[in-house]
C-alpha cells in the first residue's frame, strides 16, 4: 500500500514545532529559541510501515485570525490544503495559554492530534497532567512527549496514522460565548447554513465568528461570493459589537478570548493538572531575567557577550584558518608544477584556487561564529536582546521585532540578509516592515565577514575583537539612522505595538547546536563551491581578456607586462572607468573590480581581489601564487589603515547582493524597492566612504 | 550580611531606575495604565483602550479584561515584562499605556 498522508504541525511560536519536525523527518529545519523563526512553511518526508508521511511545519501562531502573514500562512494551509491530520504541539508547562490555539483548531473542525511537549519539564516541576481525562474532554487523541529527546515520537506517529485512517466528525465542537453573543452567532449560523455561504470550506459557526471578529480575509471572500449577504452579516456583526461596547466597554475579540480562556480553565479543572511543589525552570528564568534584562546591567552584559563571541571566534579560528590557507597555497604550488604555463594554468591557479581558496579558508571562522550565534539563539537570550533594544529602535521608527531581522541578517556578524529580510514578516506595519527590509542588508553578513577578517588581520592584527565590535556597532548605527531617515520621509507612519513572548531559558542540546552550525556553514561552503567558483572564473576571464596588442608590451619589462595586460582587460577598463568617481574615496581600479564582483555575492570581493592581485603582481605568477593576499595588500603602498577602514565600511553599506535583492523584490511584491536598495545603498556607501576618506586624509 | 539583604530586597522588588516612577493619582479611581504600575505587583486587567487590532492581538496572547497577571518589571519608558498564564511577555510602552489595570495585592 503506497499512500501519502499530509500532516501539518501547528502550534504557538516557540513550543517545539521545529524540533519535532527535525525529530520526525531528520531534516535540518532551522530551530531556535526565538518566537517566530519559521516564517515560511517547511516540508519534509518520512516513511513508516509503507506509508509516506509528508510533514509540513507551519509558522508558529497564537491564533488563527488574519492579523499577520504567518497566521494567514498557517490558516490557509489548514483550510485550503486540508491536511489529513493537524498535529497541534503545545508546551505542557503552560497548557492554559497553548490550548487557546487548540480550541480554535477544533472550532475549525479539522482532525487534531494534541502533542503535549516538554513533559520532562512538567515532571521536573512536580506537575502531572491527566492525559486520558483531557483527551476525553477535548475529544481528540493526546500524546505526551519530549521533542528534544524524541521521547514519544513512535506513539505520536502511530496516533497520527490512526487518526488519519479513522476520521471522525469533529464538527460538533462548539464553545459558548455567553448568552448575548451566542444568540447572534446562532442566528448568523442558521442564515449561513441556509445560503450555503462559504460552507464548502469552513464550518458555518466559524464563519459567523470571523465576521464578528471582522476578519478581513474571510469578509473579502464573503464579498466575492455574495456582496449582499456578506454586507448583511457585517451589519449583524456590527450590532453585536455595538452591544458589547455599550454593555462591557470592550470589543468582541476580547469577549471571545475571555470565553475561550474560561472554557480552557473549566476544562483543566477537577485534577487534570496536579501541582505539587513549584521550584523549576520558570523560576530560574525569572531570576536570570532579573539580571540579564536589568535596565543597567542588561545592556552591559549584552555588549560583553558580543565581545566574548568575537574573541572566541577569532582566537580559536586562527590556527584552522591558517591550515586551510596553507592547503590552498600548497595546491597552487602543485598545480603550477604540473601544468605548463599558459591560460589554463592561470585560470586554475589565479582564478579558481586563488579566488575560492580565499573564500574557503574562512570556513573555520564562519563555523565558530555560527556556533556562538546558535548558542545565543537556542538559550533564548536573543528574545531578550529584542526586548532590550525595542526602546532604542522605537526612537528610530523601527520595532523591537526588527532586531530579529537585523540579527538574522548578521547583526552579530555572520548571518545572511536573505533570511533576515524574510524574518521581517513578523512585523505588522508595512512601513516598519519596509524600513526594516531596506536596512537589514547593512548588517555584517557571513559573506562580508571574510573580507573584514582579511583586512583586520592585515592592518589591525592586535585588536581584532575590538575592531569587530566597532564594525558591528557602526553597522547598527548606519541601519538605524537610515531607518530613521526613511521613516521620517518616504515611510512615514505611526508605530505599531511591541508584543513579544520571552521564552524560558533552556540549555541548548549539543545536537541542536551542531545542526544549526552545520546547516549554515554548509550553505556557505555550497555557495563557495558553486556560485562563487562560477563568478570567480567569469571575473578571471574579464580580467585576462582581451590581451593587449604586441607592440604595447613589446618594450615593457616582465613587471610592467602583467600590469598592462590587466589594465587592458575588460575588467580593468570597467575598474578604470569607475575610478573617475571612486578616487574620491580612495579606491583604485582593482578594488573597483572587486566591489563590482561583490555585487553578485559579497564573498566574491575577496576572491576577485585575490585574483586581481595575483594577476597584476609584479613578481610574476609563480611567486605571487605563493604569497597570501594579505601579504600582497600589505606590500601595496596605496593600502593604508585609513583605506582599510573606508573599504570595510563601503562593503558594509553598498548594494545588497543579487540574492538579497531578489528576496526584497519577492517580499515587497515588486522590483521597485530592490532597485531602490541597489541605488540608494550604493549612494549612501559612497557618500560615507568619501567623507571618511577625505576627512581622514586631512587628519 | 545586612547589606546583602537590603540589596536583595531592592533587587527583588524593582529595577533600580524605576524607583522614581511617576505615581498615578489614586484618588480618581484605582485604575491605572500598566505602564505606571509598580514592579512585582499582582494586577488585574480591567480595560484595554485602543483599536480592535491591538485588543485582539493582546487577547490572543492572553491579555484581556478580567485576566490576572504579575508585573515582573515595570515600564518606565521601555517595554515592561508581565507574566500571564504562566508565560512571560514583554509589552512596549505604547501598548502598556493602553492596558488599564487594578492592583490586587501581592
């Protein structure tokens, strides 16, 4: 029997959905201890007794209304794609809150299996949950489990299959919303049933409820079916809202929430939850929070943690980076010996080994940086960072949730703007979101890191961690100032409320940390091995051809010959052309070519610079390949510490890479903002770089 | 030892700069915005002033009229932290001004 079962994983943010997904599919879905990390649904497969199960990890949501993109993604999937089973994962340590979503799923009438996650914590706190009783009251199967360790996984799979194969009518689940609301609901329900209004997709009572909540998406769908009837329902809902606001001075949503929580409280009565003593994780979290989020100590600790991350990364990556460098140097030497001199040797040694080697040698550094970030994420500390920075962000017209986009985009150094831009979906205001999207690429992503590392190693060897802290703070400053400018000019609008759950501090599992670190490092390596190689070869060709005519190099010595050849090439000419403007910030044509290449992907900057210096080296090819890029730059008289700073800052700010531009276009629904980012960021970068260079020269 | 005890008491009760927080006039009524409540108090939400969107989002995170919560760290110009339904939530200044609460002792 070959059959595919579609299983959706739904739950509040940070309840262990992604952990469970990884546990089930063995996939490397990204998991963190930060609410709202899964912004798109992810899919994975596995086989069990001849059955193929497709697991879909939905974004974490508190409810199934339409207040944000991730709620819509989750709801649309459940309603439109009709998964065979919806596994609702709840944090058993705070059942009251998590069952809120469960109740909504049941009201929607979908087949639900409840996975009681974090049962180990429940036991630790001396609590116990009467699973049978709860299951009976809710009318759905319940599986206790510990997603982190995989405990209860087998039983969950069996229950899923059982539920999918014996579907039962879940449509009978209703909650009373008090006499006032119930009366109206019932009336609306009857009318909806009569008209068969949207009932092919949703239960009639649910539709009535959504009209009461003024759910835009459902009302639009209703308008499309029958404007007249939809308007009638709206007027009825309006009456209820009026009534509620007069008698209770509140909105229907609050009344609905109140009754839902009331229902849950009643549900959990009579010994479903037994509490003995209280000491445990939550209390530890409170104590830690008292220190880590303290007004005075919090920010100091935050900076210290940042500093520690850089120190650890740079100190422990030093040796491995050197090894990889040596390996590539040896490779270049070996190839030089084997291959005859000519275009092929130049392509392999100068183009591929020189370029890609530079990118690859930073793998150990990137890996350590990712590991440190994974630790911060998994422990739950990053959510506190968002909390602490909200006050500052607010001043610049951003939102506390923008912090997360910044951090994923490389706020601590070593992220990527592509997921960073996607993480802005947790922002509700489109203007705040757009401002965040446009400023996230300023962060120091994993691709910029090797360039910094090389420059820092060349010019500021003794203060590496300090320089990284300065660069990080500078990128945030630029991002905030630009955001402020955008928010007070083209993106004017009121701020939206900041609401963020602070998850319980958890000790990260080694498995989780390794998965995260490896997942991100592998992406870096993959990119270096594919796109970067291709672009490096292309740029090598641009730097090598066309060859100058004989008479130009006839009288030149071997030293000038290489330089003339490089200048005569396509890239040389582009770089030369750009010096017309770029001389203002001190960039020569070699840097221009590298920056031009970096537009494809920021890693290319380093590889192109490597190629340019190898090709243009006055020592001749063989010698050049044997000295590192860092050494060659050090020997070049035009490179001063000032230029090093200008160069790093320009790279930080200028045009986002093509991948980021593509995501910006996708997330904003058009190329307009991508083009804006391309032009605007480059202009900002050029302006700041010029100012620093000119002022620095005077001083 | 005494110094430590003093420090611990201070530490447990409020975050240092909050000590000089503006006091809400209690004569008017016993309602005050969450932003002006004292750290460490148990509070009952009485009303949420504000648009339907805010109201609904708060409700979905467990903050709605009638619910009881504990203020772990008071606002004073930055987000405050509350514990409600056994979950810790931080609320921005704007929102916490819209939540009217009543003290219900400790």
